[in-house]
C-alpha cells in the first residue's frame, strides 16, 4: 500500500517506507497477490517495466519519491524477491522523475554495508543505497538475513513466544525510517 500511495500521490507524500511489501502494481487482484506471496518463491512482473508504470502513474505531479525498503530473507509470506523488485522499480521510477538520479543498477548501489543489529542475538543485515549526483540517498534497501515476515526491531512477540510480529532481533525499522523521513522533507 505504501508504494501505491507514494506513486499515485507524489504531491502529498515526501518519502515512503516499505516493510515486506510489493512493487507498484505487482498484483492487481487478491488472487494475484496470494499467488505471489505465501510461499511462492517466484518473482512478480519485471521491476524495470513496473518502474516505468509507476512513473507514468505519477502523472503531472511526477517527482522523486525517496524510498526505503526493509525485507527479511526468510520471509515466506512475502518472499524477499519482492523487496528487491520494490527497490528496483522505485530506482527506475525515481530516475525517470529526476535527472539528478541516474544509478539504476540494482547490483551496483552507491554504498552497501553489512552489519549486525545492536541487540542480543541481533540479525546480520545489509543496507544498500542508490544516491543522486550530490550523494544523497534516494532509494535504500535493508536486507535482514534470516528474519521472517516481521516488523524489524519491534518489541518482543506478544503471543506466548510465537514466531509472529514483531522481531526485536532486527535493526529498528521505526528508527531508521524515521531518520530517512527527516532527511527527506516535503519540498514546496
């Protein structure tokens, strides 16, 4: 839903944060969404093409929409390939909307660091960034290794230790996306 709002209302939303989600128009029906999630490991539509479709959806309000994506590598509800696709499609859409952003190669981010979440038994994760010509991150992709479908860095599970939302062993999605939003205020 976040990608849909960011793409269709770029005049309203300064930046978007995607947690275990899909690229724009990856699925347009419940049946398609169910086929792509819940254990299906196959990818969605071509993310480069979907990036062009996302840019077109921006219409006359087209502009750069900074995007941060978080995804666990062990997610079987929304497999990690969809986080990669969301990243690629938003890299493409942003490059079409803003000529100062030219790095559209998913395999060559401007930076990619791997670290461990600063909590007991924290997950290892990588943070990749695709930047504009001034070095400002436009799209970021956080890949949390071995994390399932959960809110990264949230409090402890709420149901007798069941393996459900949230997962405190990941980096704090809340803190990181908050900083990303502060760094990308809505311009007039």
